[in-house]
């Protein structure tokens, strides 16, 4: 996907360092941010045009706030469950 700036999201700085090494333009540690802070930081970076989501339900509301109009959202796992309750 040419022209996209990858934003890697992980739970530890070690994982994020590896993501940076593999080409992530930006990194966010979701464990150190509130949901509002996370959304704010993603929006400051221009929002999300492409989301690869292994979690789904647990992060659904946050992803909805981060995703741009006409973006692509690929769900490839349900680690956070199926229900959107």
C-alpha cells in the first residue's frame, strides 16, 4: 500500500521497537494510553486509512473513532470476542 505510513500498536515498548525496525513510521503503546488519548494521537497522525484488526469487539469503538472515511478495515481475528455489547 504505497503512500501509507504504518502506525504500529502493541502492548510493550519491546514489541514496538521491533515494529519500528520492520518499518513502522509511528508506534503507540496502548497500555500506556487511555482510549481518548489513543484516539487523539491517531487523529493527530491523520487517522487510519487501513486497519488490520486481530481483536475486533474489544477495540471496535476505538477503531470506529480512528478510521477515516473510505478506509479499509480488515478483521482477521477475534481475540477480543465477537459480541459488540
